């Protein structure tokens, strides 16, 4: 039963990722919770979770990854339309982002490469059989897709098509990924299909997403009086479970402190993390691939899940690191040679091209050249770009070792080889103009795409929950897509609007005119 917040209401946020940051905003603005009675406990020294951006021009910048945006992220834009931007308090993050994208429009001219040359993308290359299989999939209910892999539905030829190469590199699906999640993506982003070859409709933030989104949001919350306890991990949550009634009773921190939860106290928990356990290398050193035992959020969720079946099944997502890992890298150059070459080669100004994928790379390498500067303190003579490899266990084409065993320098050697610019970049590689290439091993980055059942992700509000909610990418929200910022904010709305009587409901998931759900709803309306 929903409750009215009052002056005694307290909320404890376990994890300071986007989902909980958004939940704090809605708790204050929609539910009327006193900001000074909202406390975050975060295991790391910085908020934002997977929306990160760090470093400096001397040691090199770092982005572990980035989330693409589009205009129909209704929950996300609802949140950011009320948050002042990083540079200008008179302009919201939403307004800044839309103005930025009106000037730097996504229109990729070199989305896929082979042998260093742009590929012909006039056709997706799907056979009639593959088109039929895709159509059948779109109209197949999720109840029939539990634990199925993409490779179990489509023919072997499907995975050689332009469509698959675009899809796998854009969204980071792999052949063994969840067919159920792939179907959701195909449905949710069907309106982007006509322009997928050129990344039309994809929006980006002015800076990296830590500085463009997290810093403004955290700043807004702190100015209101919200408290952030960084480097303080919650290692256990005690529950009282009686029949259908479920209530969080206490938080236990790693330093031994126990925080009891009273009658008007709430706990919001981000279960799981795609960047927990991430490890960084550098130009000369290889990052280390970690496991669950070296994480915080995964171990906590596993402890909680053992208490009640409705709390989810984390092992499905974190139990196969070899399937859920991939590696990214961030390059910092005090030189414009590479960026100048890519601008001339692709025909794209920086910030308008998006992903460039080397389809003949054994690692399936992709790079993104964002609009410069990508960091607020980035000098004009410093350039930054990001990349990733989806198949880190495969032997490189140039560097004869797996990507997971390569230093930043070796990753660059492999990249220059595929772009056919080894000679062009040799002087830079042998000089101090190459500041750094920071590879990152991320054991759980694709864990949200692991084949799953319908009940493996807990509901945001499990049946009988009185004062707690699960938030983030490993909760269940019908019809929407994980690995998106929209999903995180939607879980925040479901948690706050579901627990508090504030007169609001979560905004509906966008359904385009050609979405099968729209077709079925229209048919139902006609029949009525």
C-alpha cells in the first residue's frame, strides 16, 4: 500500500548509480521527501556507476563505456529537463543535449569497414528465411523464449549479414546472448531501423556522460541537502519475511556499522553492476580480469537472493564471466594526426560519425570519436577517442595474442593495422604525443544480456514489499530494454511512484507506429 511521505520519512540508497540518483530526485520533487533525510552508500569513491569519465591530459582520460540516447527516452528526458547543465545553470541537461545534437547530427558515413575500406551498406543482406525468422520472433511471446540464445533461432548465414554486424557492434549482443533481450531491442528500437546504417536518430551528450549527466544530477541533490557516503559499502541487508509480507529491517556496512530501519524508513538497492570488478591497464600494462569474489554489488545481491525467491537469481547473470566480459580502451593523444585522418577518411566531423567497426577484426574492434573536447578540462591540443573489442579471447590479426592479454600499446598496433595507417601513426607511437591508451577488463559488462528466465530479474517492487525496492539494469520492467539510461530512470519512477502516494505513475514505454504491439493494440481497438 502506498504511503504519504512526511517529515520522518528516510530513504537509504544502496549504490549511487543513475537509477538511485534519479530515485532521489523523484523522491524529493514528486513524493515530498526531505532531501536531508536521503543518504547514499556507495562502495566506490565516485557516484554514477557505469556513467563514468575520469583522468587528465597528463596521465590520459578514461571512459569505460558510454550509453547512446534517442528522443523517445521519455523517463530519462523527464528527469534531465529539470537538472541544470554542467556549464550553465540557466540551461537544463535536456536543453543542452538537444541543442548540441542540433549542431552535431549523427550521420555515419563509415559505419562498417573491411580491409580498411568502407563497406557497401545499401542492403542489410538478410535472406527471406532470416526475414521470416525475425518476423516470427517479434510475434513470439517471451514465455516461449526463456534461456534461448540468439544463435538457436537464426541460421548461420544470419551472423554474416550487414544487419547482424550493425546490430552486434551497436548494442554489444553476441551470438550466445539472450534471444529474449534481442527481441526487446528489435521491438523497442524498430523506429530507428531505417537509419541504423548511419546511426540516424542517435543522440549524444556534450561531454562524457559523467560530466554531462552525473555531475549535474549529484550537484543538484547535494545542494538540496542529500548526503553521499562514498567509499562505504553495504555488505548485507536484513529482512523480515512473514508470509507475503517483506520488509527491510537493517543495513550492515563493511566497517561494522549497523543501521536499523524504522517504521518510516525505506531502502533502495541497485542489484548487480556491469562495471563492478573492472580493472584498468595502461600503455604498457595489461588489465586483470576479476571474478565475482572481488566485487561488492554482486556478492550483496547473492546474499539477498538467498533469502527469498522473489529477490532474483544473480547467478544467471554473473556466473559465466567468459560469456559476459569484453574489453574497452580509451586513447589520449597530444596530436591531431589520427583525428584528422579519420575526418578525411570517413567524411564525418568528430561527433557526427559514431561507431566505426572493423568487421574483419578477430576481436571485432569498434571505435567512437566523440565531439572534442570530451572532457571539460581537455586542452585544445589533446584528442580523445574510445573503442572496444567484443571477442577478447580471440587471437589478434596483427598482434598474435588475445585482446585480454594486450597492453594499450598492443591494442593500438592492432587498430592501426586494421585501419591501414601503421606508417602514418608510427611517429606518434614513438613519441610523447601518445599520452596513454588505457584498456579496461570488464567481466560483467554483457551480463545483462545473458540468457534468462522470466523470474531471474526481481521486480522493482517484489510482491509484499513494504519499504524496499530493487533498481537498475537487473530488475524486471516489461517491454523496455536493459543497457540503456532509460531503463535505469524507469526503475526509479517505478520505485518512487510505487511506494509513495504522490499522484504519479511511470511514463509509458514508447511504442512506435510500426511496433507489433501498436499493430495489435490498433486491431483490438478496431474490434471493440
